[in-house]
C-alpha cells in the first residue's frame, strides 16, 4: 500500500512483541486488519497472531469485512467484538464501522450493548476498544472521518468512575490524553503513519509501531508506544 509491504511490517511488529520478553495476556486489534476484504487476508492474520500464544480480541474498521471477521475471528484464541474479563478488568470491544464509508458510528443496538455491559460490570474496571476516534485529532481531514455520534458514546461513559480507558486505531497516530478520569489512547499503525495536525492527507515518516498496556489491580494503567526502527 503506497509502496509499503504492510504484511511485512505487520509481521515485524508481531515478531518484535513476541521477542520483547513481556508477558502477553491478550492482544487488542482495533480494526483495519485487512484492506482487500479477502478470506485469505484474515487467514494470514490468524496464522501470524497465533505466534503470540494469547487471546486476540478483534473489532472491525472501515476497511474490514465484518461478516468475514465474525466468521473467521470468533473461535479461540480469537474473539470478534463482545467483552472479556481479565481479573478485575472488563475489556469491551465495539463495532463502529459503517459499511462502505470511512467515518464511524455506533448503531443503537451497539450503544445498548455497551450500556448493558457497563451495567453488568459495575464492580470491575473497564477498558473499551473501538476503531474510530471519539476525540478530535487536530487533523481537519481525519476529523471528518471520526466517530460521528461520539457525543452519544461519551454520554454513556459520563459519571462512570470505573471506566478507566478508551483505545482506538484508525488515525495512524499516537496520542495519550485524559477525559475526566478516563485515559484516551490512540495507537500507531503496524504500517505507515499519518502526519499529525495536517489539514489534508499526508503520510508521516514515523515507522510502524504498537502499544503496550499494563492494567493494574487498582484500576491504574501503564502504557508505552514502541516504534520499530
């Protein structure tokens, strides 16, 4: 894609994580896993991720096929959307993809599912993953492709002190902000990055990357981004 072999850079990220020495309890893949929506693409994704020997939680992005993902990425160690418990934490994975469009939206049924999951897990710390960004990036072109009903999404999280973190992909940039008591994180792409604060589409010179997230027993979060030279 644009002169970059994205499978090679993705595999380099997986290999780097596997060789890091960190204990990997789970992988969160926040969408745009396959550009061409082929079954073979998802099969290659499955084969590569099995090397990490951990559960893989997947959600769709605007370039994915939700139907193929739900079929091929919903048998252990893979899980498509839904939620999972890790000690006192609940990981919630949302589908913000709008078929044949690049912007995002959480449909009423998805918002209802989120609200029910939050209500069922009031005694746990919550981390939420989705593809589209609920906060502005400062890039005019990218912010037109955001989560279009982010106000509804964030309203559901308001006053829920156990929602500790929201993570997303889509923007091909690193960011780390606070919104009330919530850590708001975006993670770089395993391929190319987008230039920050650009009004028009431009690629950045930063290499592929990924993010470690350490969920602590007291609800705190430690995180860092790793860039591959």
